[in-house]
C-alpha cells in the first residue's frame, strides 16, 4: 500500500493549495535527501520541487529498494503519463500495481502480446462463442474489378465498358476497432489474451463501436474484425461511414438510399436541384429524424414539400462525415490525377485511385454518381449538368486532410473536375 512521507516543516500555503499535495510536499529538496527519507520504506512516496528545474514538481516513489523519480503534472487531475487521477494517492496506488506486475511478470506479459494463450485457458471456455464470433470471423477479399481484354479496343478507358464486377456483400469487409482508454469497475479480463486487466483506473481499452475489451498492448494485435453493435451507435449523422453500414449490415448508409429515392421520386425536374438551398431549420429537422428514427424517418412530400430540404439533408450528411467519402489519405491522389493534361491518362488515374477506396466509401460514391448521372439527364428542366454538380459536390465529397482554407481554395478546380468526370464517365469508372 502507498505510504505518505509527510513534511514536518511549514511550506507555502499557496503552493500546497495550487497542487493539492498537502503535507506530502517537501519543498525544494535534493534527490539525495529524498532518498534518505524514503530509504527502507517500500511503497513510500513524497513530492518535492525540482532543483534542476525550479517551479516543476517531482514524485519520488520507493519501489524495489530504489527511489523512482517522475515529473508530476496537474491540469485539474494529477498525472505522470497518460492516466489522470483525482489524487496523488490514487496515482501512486495505480503505479505500485503496475510496477509490481511489470517487475514480477515481465516475461509472462511479453508472452501475452507475442504469443496469445487464450485458446489454452479455462477462462476462454466461458467466452468461446464470443471469441469465435469476434476473433475468428472468416475473411473476405477486398472488392476487385477486372477487365476483359479485347484486341479490337485500343483505349484502356473504353475497355471499362467490358468490365466484370466480382460482387460480394459489401458489409462483410474488414473494419478496424475504435479503441478508447476505459476504466473497468471490478475485475476484468482481456478478451484477446484472456488475462487479468490490472490497474486502479484505465486498465485497458474498449472498442466504442462493438464493445471489445482488451489490454492496450493487445489492442495492437487484434484483427480488423470489428462488427459494430447497433446499441452503441447513437446517431446516423457524423457517424463513421464504415461503422454505420456494418452496424446496419447494408452496402450504403440508409440516409443516402432514402434521400436519393425520394429525390428521384419527385424532384428530378426541380430547377437548381442540389444548388438551391433548402430552409436550414427544416434540414436540421430531417437530420434529427434520421438520428432518432433511422430508416423509419418520414421525409415524404407530406412532411417536407420542398425537395431542396431533402437534397440539403443529403449534402449535410456527406459533409458531416468524420472521414469524407473520398478519404483524407487518397485526397492528394485524386487531385494529382485531375491535374494530368491528357484526358485518357486522367480517367485512368482516377479509376485506379477509386479502387483504393474502402468498400463502403466506394459503394456510396458509385451509387451517388449513378444518381447524379440520372440528374443530368433532366438538365432541360433542372439546369444541372455534370459541371454544375461538380461545383456543388466537389467540396462536399473531398476535403484536404490538413483542413487548410488556402489548400481548399487552390484545389477547388480539381475537386470540381474529379466529381464532374466521375459523373460523366460513371458507367466506365465504376
């Protein structure tokens, strides 16, 4: 158990209150003197002001017949590393647990992460069904597109008309876990290695999408097999696209399907479709309806007569994605492809980058471009051609990773061109 080494001398009351150290704070003393105070008192600790860096504070802790010194910080909570504690006493308690485990079981811990032994432990028999479902789920290959060769066709882009799509259920692809540090109440075991998760707080990490609980070190080895639990998905808008489609087991987000279906039912001839803005408060109502009711949200004409509200809700959904439909890591590749001077090479490059998109993003983009292509067939009525739609959807579907206003401004022409080309050549690019 932690043992406080109290200071018999009076210290500045202001300093004590500022750092909440009370009589554990010994002022500016040397390391050597701290060693003397802690000598032979395993688990004892004190706080001192650093002589090397005045104004900073050091936690001196006796463990393993030596004094360990840690730079101590306070930002409303006390911390020396990632974990933050309400009191220094709790911090030291957790540190002693961790130090003891890491000292006495270092070899065992190493085996946990490099050679998981969960298959051989009795505890795992209690989790067998859960483990098999989460960690042994069969893998599927990423979506691939192949082309039939035809000697009569000289253009590689024109060959896209002869493509064969290796179809699969797109919701079965891999998804990485969304692990976040978690404090477990009561004893808890890692669902990867089946070993005890030690510590006073923040003993491990939990996937916020599926609820998988593992050690932090084990989280690096867990396969990308997250299957989001609908009970953990609190909203539709601003939810990761991949997480949403896997949770609902659909190829595309429901918002995209439902909004496009409604627009094609009664809005294809609406002048300025997607360019004219709907009333913002009504668009917000649609967002709330999807977040609350999901696929049962009512966006019919009886609820929202103005089709621009539905179009605005669709654009808002795409704009609010935490990872855009055209992902941050592929943004620069699309921009570079758009800058190629040769039209044939430009389409070829765009097609190649499209195949690198995550399956949910690819399928959403494919479905959206097919819809926008149909919108252009009503240009006589809605006055929206591929170029106009590219201007509207370029910044919505593509956002630079650094969120720099100057970069966005400089890339607007390429953003517009990428979307315009995907609409015009939707039948051969997808």
